């Protein structure tokens, strides 16, 4: 990504931001978190939080980025010189690091499954055999570590050789392909024997299951999925063209993000029930379910190869945006060469990623307060660091950022922007901070 360059076209902008936003969060994380939190009711809350909370935060981040054209830490320092707000930028770097540590592990699983698909290893296996082979893979320890390492190297290689031309060019084709493939898989899943229970799980909300934790999980999922609360969207905002219609870009990206998540749910849950897999299987859910679908689907061999390849593409376009947040800081602020910054970051991620992978082995001692390191990084980023970052960003936008500057960013090239601006600002100033604060207080037992 060219420093202080800007995106060339509307489509290029949506593709680049979409590349960061659409990733493992939609296809791997959304189904498993929805499964653990009761399905339909969770999804309704997820939709509400996405529209009412996440989109305004995305627009806040874009505005901060575009009005300063700096990395997140500098951006805060420029808008509120000498204040502590720049700490929000540092927190974003920490969050990127925590996310990458487990993200590379799951992307590594996608690599392993791509290999298994290519060698046609799902064919003819029963659901139990698929589960045993997956458990054997995770328990081996060294296999996930090797894939984690390879994925980190691949991401680092792309960031090193320049993101803009290659990645943008390919994602414009590959992401729509992923979309069409998921649509096909969803249609196929809906026709499976016993799909009905899965459809009900997705569509019939059981509100009695909703607690403060569920709402925080939905909010965390939405933040994770839209890459919010950690400066990635401030960085991308700094590349937005001055005359770009920002709310429209935000709406298009959010809409694509939500649609891909819902399609994944539709592809997975009917199959979960059809093959007798528990919806609360956790991070393994998608990897236990999909091979069964592929094994019995017409054209399953080729579809599985294409799917895991596209999952890998979706993962890598997100992981490079995470790496970019750290690398941009190191090059702009610590004056390291890009090569060095990438080398240090990738080395550190290989170590923490391997520890996360090893912590998933049965009997592993790599855990804190009863949670293995992998789950800890996953939960800490989505349910603590990103909502906290989001809270600080809206407080900044609502109470510190000059309203005139914010309004100018928001309404550039958008006539009706003038009309919706007061509503968005009201949400940002009062509603969103109060909602996030209540959720936090509830979670830590103070409310
Ligand atoms: N939004 C990505 C996903 O759904 O997989 C994950 C992510 C990417 C989070 C980039 C944060 C970020 F800065």
C-alpha cells in the first residue's frame, strides 16, 4: 500500500476495504460464535449492533483517517496534540498483534484443509472419521505450527512486495467468486436431509437465552468482522479520496460483510444438524462441518479445493491489513526500514502464533485462568480490546474531534449526508458510548 497514496476508484476502495473486512471472521468465527450463543436471537442482535453501532464507528474511523492522512497514533496526536489520545493508536497495535497470533493459526488450518481437499481425503469418510482426523491434526502440535509459520511468511511476503497492485487486482475477482461459491453452498445445505432443524436454529429466536454476555459477544463479533476499534479503518480512511462518498463506502462494505456472514451461517447450520454435529463445537465448528458437506455434494471435490483456496485468500487479505497497522507504525514512527519492520513483526507473530496453536493440544498447559492461549487471544481481542477501542474512538469523535471537520468529512460529495449527519452524531456522542459502557459494566459484574 503506497504511503499517503489514495485509492483509485470507488470499486477499488470497496474491494480494498472489503478485503480487510471480509475474512475468517465471517466464515469461521461468525458461525461458531452464533452457534455458541443460541443462533437466531444472537443474529438479530448482531444485525442491530452492526447497523446502530459498527457503521457509525467505521465512519468515525474513516473521518479521523481522511482528515489527518496519518497512521492512527499520529492521527490522534495531530487532532489532539500532546494529549493521551494517542494511546488509542498504541492500543490498536497491541490489538493487531493479539489478533494475528490466533488468526494465523486458523488460516493455517485452512491450508491443511486445502491440502486434504487436493488429495481428495474427505471423500467417503463418515462424520466420525472426519472428526477424528481433525482432532489428530490439532493434537499433533507440529502440523498446525508449520502451517501457522507458512501462512505468516506468505502474508509477510505480500506486505513486503507491495500490497496495492497485486492484491487489489486479484481480490476484485476472487472475493466475488467466494460470494457466489458460498451462495451455492448455502443452497446445497438447505436441501440436505434434516436441514429443517438448522433453518429453525437460524430463524427462530429464543430470547430467553439472551444475556449481557450474548450482547457483548454480538458486538465483539461485529467489531471483529468489520475490523473496528483498532485503527485499521483509520489507516484505510487515510487512503480514501477527498471527494469519496464516505457513508456510501461504509454502507457498501458493511452490507457485503453482513451478507457473507449470513451466507456462511446458511451454508453451515443446516449441515451441522444434518450431520449431527454440535452447534456449540467452538472454533472447530466450520472445519468439522464442511468436509461432510463436500463429501456428499455433487462436484464436492473441486468445490472443496476452490472453497479452501478462497478461504485462504479471504484470510490473507485480512491478515495483511493487520500486519500493515503494525508495520506502518514501525516505519513511520520508529524509522525502521519496511523490510526490518516486517521481519521483526513476522518473527514475533510466528512465536505467539505457534504458542496459540500448541495451546490447543489436549492437556496443554498453555492457558491462563482456565482458557487456552488461543481462546484467550480470540476473546480478548473481540470482547475487550476492540469494544474498548471502539468506545474510545466514538468518545473522541463525539467530544474531541472538531464537529466542523467531522461534518466536512462526512458530507463531502453527499447531499443527503447533511440530513443524516445529526442522527449519526447523536448516536456517536450519546447512544453508542452508553451502550458499550453498560455492556462492559455488565460483563465485569458491576451492573
Ligand atoms: N475483519 C477480519 C475478518 O473478519 O476476518 C479480521 C480483521 C482484519 C480484524 C483486520 C481487524 C483488522 F484490522
